[in-house]
């Protein structure tokens, strides 16, 4: 599969939003997390958001890095594209972007089912974020060391 990673544009907003809302990882108890969620054009323009696309520019995954907070805000791989190494490529890319921006580490507050993925791609567990607001479950806190 021909795959490239490029900076997202505001024109990608609908595709990224659709990928988030359709994610099988957010069904059942977790559905409320993405119900009505939008990856808006303004958000994309103001933060480093990168997409993994195939040769036909079909979005297979993406991530958003918040530089001021040194935090991975969003990371998704399309359900049909999981298990092909796309998530690992995105996390490797994110680490390089963070390093280039001068960050020493990147915090991740993970969706509980995604914790093992982050650990496999180089993050380390640093704690737990307790439930708050619409989120009724504890979430693992992890960190990628990038310096």
C-alpha cells in the first residue's frame, strides 16, 4: 500500500470528523465521547494535525499534537486500516514533530482500549486521569519521551 503523511487542511475536516465518529473503539459505553464531536477547520489550521493518506488521498488515520500543552490530543486510524502499521507510523511521525518543535516529551491521556497501542509504540505509563464531566471512567496517562 502506498502511504504518505501530510499536514491536514481545513478541507479535511469532514473526513477527520467522520473517522472519529465511526470509530469502533467508541461504541457502547464510550459512544458519548464522540457523539457530536467535530474536528473543525479552525482547529486543524491552528494545531499540527497530520493525516496518513493512500495513493488516492483517502484518509486512513490522523493525529493532532498540541504544542503549547505538549500533548497528543487526537489519534485515530480507520477501522478498516488497523493492523497495517499506520498507527505506528503516525506515532513515529508525531515524535519527530515534537522533537523538531523542541518538546522534551508528549503527554497522552488515552482512551482505555488504546493504552496497549501507546505502550507498544514507545509511550510509558505515568498515571491515571480520574473521571470528570462526560467521561465516567478513569483513563491511562502516558508519556512519549522525545528529547
